[in-house]
């Protein structure tokens, strides 16, 4: 694994995406539109101020998971990965290159989504906007890493979608969006405390309300980063050269 090959892979991925306007729109525009739709639904209430931070965590996470997993799977199904691995490029270069490319897109996606939520939808942030941005970026990168992990096991785009009930939906249901996590049944509360999206939602809500210290929020970000690194490592180890 070398830095040169990793950056070359990332550059190739970004070039491909740049020539696909629909994917660009899905990555950069759709999360903000969904956040705006939620804000519009609750225009005359205070609900959006309560769930807005969770929406910043939720929509980018889902979009990054889907786009990353399907794009990586297509590389394998088309034989591109097998051709790359027949050259000096290794699995680590491939996975890290994809992570770098989609990580860069996640930064732009997050900047747009956070800016839209705060300055267009009127989401009030009591804490640091930069800390909010840092948590949101980590959350989007989490979606990317889990997407890479899912693509290593899936054999088709349909199987990628099947991974959503396993990797995504439980985190949404237990992340504290619909009911505070401390009000969940004891067993589910314990499970929710180990799910990475729960850390992102907790941190975003804490920044929005300015209810926790920067050190507490940084600790949440570090946990999310540990999940990101673990997912990328596991994805590179289990990645197959070609899908039969």
C-alpha cells in the first residue's frame, strides 16, 4: 500500500463522479432538500429545533452509505477491481482511495447540509458551529466507511440494499430520533449505547443545545472515528477481487 496509488485511486473515483451529475446531485443536494422538507413540515412548531440536529446526522449518513457501497460494488462486478489488483495496486490502496474520495465529498456535503439547516431552515445552534460541522463530517464519513464494509460482502446492488436493515435501520430506530434513548427498554438502551450513529446524534444535539463540554463531544467524535477505522480495515481485509 502506497500513498501514490491511494491518491491515484481517489482521483479516478472523483473524476468518474464528476461526470455523473445525478450522483453529484444525490450526494450534495438531496440531504439538504430532505432537511428542508422536515423543517417545512414542522414550520409552525418547535419540533424542528429538537430533531434538526438528528436530521443532520441521518440524511448524509444514509446517502453516503448507499452511494459508496453501490459504487464500490460496481467496480468489483465490472472487473475493474480485478484488473487493478493484477497491477501493484492493493486492496488497501483501493479501499483507502475510495474512502479518501468519498470522504472529500462528505466534507462538501456536510458543509452544504449544515449551512442550509442553520441559515436557511433556521436551526438554532447554541454551541460552536465548527464543532457541529466536525461531528457532522465524522457522521458522513461513518456512512462512507460502513458503505465500503457492506460492499465487501454484497454480490449485487440488491444485496447492498438488504444490508440497510442490518447496518442502518437499527441505528435510526435506536439512535434517539423517535424517543430519547434513556426511555428505551433496558436491553435496547444497552444496544443503542454501542451504535455509532447514537454517538453522532448525541454529539450533534449536545452542540445544538450547548449542553456538554467540548471534551465530551470530542470523545464522541473519537468513538465515531474508531468505528470508521475499524470498518475500513475490515472492509479491506474481506474485499473480494471479483463478484461471481
